[in-house]
C-alpha cells in the first residue's frame, strides 16, 4: 500500500510547487512531496516505485460541470462510462448536473447516483441537486436533505430559473447552507427558438439566433439577487464579453460570485456553424470572435475561476439530424487538457501553472472540495493525481474517446499533452 513516483515534474498550484522531485503515497494518502520526498525515511522499501521520466505530475483535475445521463439516458452515457472518460482526461473529481430522468431532486436519486459511482470506483463523483422540483422552475427542492445526502451545489442546468423570486429564495437558502447556486443563464424569451449565436453568421445562413443579451440579461438579474441575498452565485459556461464584464465588476465590488468557461468557448466561434454540423451546436452557443477574445482576456486576468467541460454526451440519433432539431451539447472530458495546453498555454494566454490551477485547486475551492483535500497534493490529502506527457500528441478519434458518445467538435484534431496515468486514492485508474 505504498507508492513512490520519482523523477517527476511536480506542479501543484495549491502549494506554489513547480520542481523536479518525488511523490510518496502511503495507504492512499500523500505522505511526502517535493525534491526531498525520495529521501524521506518512509520511502525506503516502497512496494511500488515508478520513474516518471520527467513527466508532469499534477493533482487530479476537478470538473465542476458534467452530464453523465444516468438515470434515464444510459444509451448516451452511464456513470461508469462517464467516469472512464473522466480519468482518461486526467479528472479524478466530477460534479454531475441534475438534469437526469428523473431529475436529481430527491435523496433517493442522489443515493442511487453515489452507489453507482462507488461501484464504478474510478473517480470521485459529487452530485449537484436540482434547484426546483422536477426542474420545473416553480417549487424549491429540499436543499437541506439533498446536501446531507451528498449534493455539493444546486442547479437547474439545461434550464434557467426564469422566476426571479424562486432564484432569490434559492440564493437565500443556499447562503445559509454555504453551498453555491449554479446558474444556467439564458432568458428563454430572448433565446426563443434560436439554435446558434445571433450575429452576422446566423444572418448570412438564415438561421435562428440566440442573442448575447439572452445570457447577459440573466447574468445581470442574478448578480443583483446575489448582492441582495449574500448568496454564492456560480455562473456556468459563460460565453459573452458582456457577461464577463459584469462578473469582473461584481467581483471588484466584493460579491460572492464565481464563474467557469469551457474549452469549446475558448477554442471555437460561430463561424464553425457554416458547416451545418451539429457537433458545433451547444448551449450557450459558440459566439463571435470578440466574445472568444473576451473569454481569453478573462482567463488571463483572473476573472474566470475554473475551466469546466460541460461534458454533454448525445447519441448519433440526437445529432445526425437537421441542425434546428439536433440536440445541444458536446463531450469534453478527454480533450479539456490538450485544448488548454494548445490554445492557452502554448499561445501564451496563461502559464502552465495557471492552467493547472484552473483545472485543480481553483475549481475545488469554488465547491468547497478543498475542504475534503481535493485539488491539491499537500501531505495528508487523498492521493489523487495525474501524470502527463507534455511532449506526446493525441489524435482525437473514436479510439481516443472513452465516452459512450462521440459528439465532439474536435474530431481529427492533433493536440499536445497525453494523460499517461491517473490515480485516485493511490490506486491507478487509468493508463
């Protein structure tokens, strides 16, 4: 039950650590880390010794936003297949949205999810409970019992909470419980029947658009409610320049607001829809060049708290149809790190240390998972870590993708950064 990984480039933003050294694991817990860990007396006689050959060793990644589709849509993904996709991408912790069938608005559903995740035994799985019963936007779910059952946040993701009074009460209740409300910001009246970003591209294609105002109007409303209630508002998959400007200003004024962005929103724009390929259809939609530039700026200046995948599997029958009726959503667990390396680190938008922070320590803090020792490799924390070969390339094809679904807009891309091993609690779960 002892493991020594030596000759690794240790990168742990929670400790401001970036050095060549070793990691010692005893009984699933980090016992020592750093340049001197190999000389720790406890490392003598380690049952397993692995030479990392200078590869990058980081805390296991933390994803605040996944859809594993179970219960109800197992043909798209199960908790087991989603967990396999997670560890293949270096994620040891995932937080699963409640828009399952039935929705996760009860202790019974939460407990079922946790039982199946424990049976899979691949990664740490934290359910997100519904804000409203049945995701209907009218009556609050029982946050207290759901938190006791294991929910770490509350969201109606996939659907906005259109009723401002319901959202206000949710923020008040969760402020008392010290958990965030995760908001899918979309004014359904402004969005209408749109299925791509409203702009020059949608006009040229004759497609119905979703204006930036659909997101920004709800962001503005909920920032007002967060200030009024003192609740923790976490804004999911933010995609527009206006939203990011308001979030930046709200943080400067001391509001308890956090936000995430997705790799597809810092990688692609609405011009991709000129292909009429539904793998580029997601919600919020791919936005303009200016919006993508604003996302990059917000990542660089610290406005963004986490990179989250919004991993949303769909089958071929959901996607291989006309664009207006195709399902929204793309998968993203396996490609998140390579895209981050290629488009953020290699292009000088942020440093490698900042990129790893946005995948580990920073998201862990948002949902208070740092209190469980996640997102870090400090001695005494669970030995959840990822080993990455920065020099190796990956090819995005069906053999590479571990998800049950294959709805990725990055088919055929060659990207840097191969996850060669993932450990959860000292147990190797990938590679």
